[in-house]
C-alpha cells in the first residue's frame, strides 16, 4: 500500500514553517478523514440497533429482553465511541478556523449554525442517548409480560 494515498498528519515534529495553504490542506484532509470515520461508526451502530429492534419486535422471538439488554449495553458503548470520535473530529477545528480567513476565505457567522452545540456531529451525539432510553423503555415495557406470562392476572 502506497503511503502517498494517505493524508499527512500534523505532529509535534511538524515545523511551523509550513505555508498557510499547506497547513490548511493538511488540516482539511485530517478533519475530512476523521469526519468520515465518525459517520462510519455512527452508521454501523445505528444499523446494529435497527437489526436488534427488528429482532426484538418479531413474533418469532420468545425472549425480547435478551435483545433489549444487549441493545442497552450497545447504546452505552455507542455513546462512548461517538464521544471519543467527536473529540477527534473537533481537535483541529480551532486551528483550521484561524487559518481559513488568513488565506482569503470567509467564514460567515450564523446565529444557529456557528454555535458549537448545533454542530451536526454534536447533535448526533444525542442519538445514542435517545436510542438507549428507548431501549430502556422497551425493556421495562416487556418485563411484565415476561414475568407474569401464563398467570391469570390481566392487569398488564
């Protein structure tokens, strides 16, 4: 595999003598690469949750609590992975935003979209939390039907 196809990385050994356009190019490539990883991880976990949901709601599954338990655990792992990935996506953005106007590009401010908490990668961090709470609700909703299966109590 050729090393030319991989983007260069900024390391502490990188000299500060790089031109602004070279630094911009390196930062842009690194941020783009990390965002690709972020969304790949997001898609993978979302697909796993979708599959578990299909299995859990299937009529052929006798014990949906097993699948919802796995999904709750997977949701916690998903949040941790996405939080770490979010850090990698954003670690170089401050420097990128400093260089951007210096090489002639405008970085217009917007009242909503310039806010770091409205960044789509930050908003996507909420998805694993919401999905995990949905799984917890599904688990709690399914629990009484499993515990009292076969009894004469019709209170659930």
